[in-house]
């Protein structure tokens, strides 16, 4: 099995060298949705073990509230990967950080600073829909590839380590939180999020409210 994966990896790299314009498409073929979830789990483990950088809020009431919004959004027929991606919410306790991010496989992290900044549920739902869209479009995995490089990633996956996802999580150390999406990815996530909101009870104008508030700030 390892030899077969090694050969596939070599073929994959050859295609990348010959035609870099197909890089994302080839990556989608090589890394499955289940691989995305394994990546996400490895990052989640690193985030939870890195208490110096991340503090996970232990507030079940607030967590259940945010998770309920995500579960409501997941009912949208536009969200295709929900049968594989868990879309699990974690709240990070830092009032100074106005941010949310999503790792490969649909693991969503929301800072308390963002929740206090938003003020209303519609805007929070819009942000969560935006993060779901990043997962659906597999943007986080592309950011990961751009950070560590396809060669390093494949060396991990094709090496002797039986669980390369743990090593990958250690290499990134939760660094996806500070990696920025491209403008194209952000625009695509906004467009997809709006579609999810159309199929939900949440006010679609919540997204505009969020951007207006950010601009005013």
C-alpha cells in the first residue's frame, strides 16, 4: 500500500511540474475529503495542546449556541460535504482577536473577540457561513500547500510515518489561523455563504452589516 501511494505521489509531482495550472485540480484528486478531515483533526489536536497560544473556552452553553447556528446552516442543500466534514465549532477565548478560521475538513474556530464585536446573530451566522464556504471550497488546504509546499507534504504522506497527519499538524502548529486567503478565495466564500444564508432563517443582510462594521472600525 505504501509503495502504491509512493508511485502515485511521483506521478502527481510529475503532473505538477509539467502543468502547474492544474495544481489545485490535481491536489483535489490526490487528497480526499477524508484526508481533509484527518488534517483537521491533527490541527485541532495541536491547537488544544498549545495553551500558550490558544485558550479553548469551556462554556458549553455558548458553544452549543454557536454550534446550533452551524447545524442550521448545514441544512442548506448547497453544502455538499456535510456528510464527511463534521463542521465542529470550537470557541477560542481571546477578546482582543476579532477573527474566525476554518481548517481542512470543516473544523471551525471562533474567537470571543469576534462574537462580542458582531453584536447580533445574523452577522455571526454570516461569518460562520463564510467559514463553511472556505471548507467546502477546500481553501484551507490550498493555504497549507502554499505554506509548507507540495514536496514537503508528499514526503510526509509517502514516508515511513504511519500517521503523517499528526506530524503535519505539528509542523503547522495551528498556523492556519494566521494564514490569509487570497482575494479570490474570499470573494468565492462570500458568494457561497450568501447562498447558504438564502436557505436559512437568518437575515442575509447580516453579512453586509459585518463588513460595514469592520469598515467603520
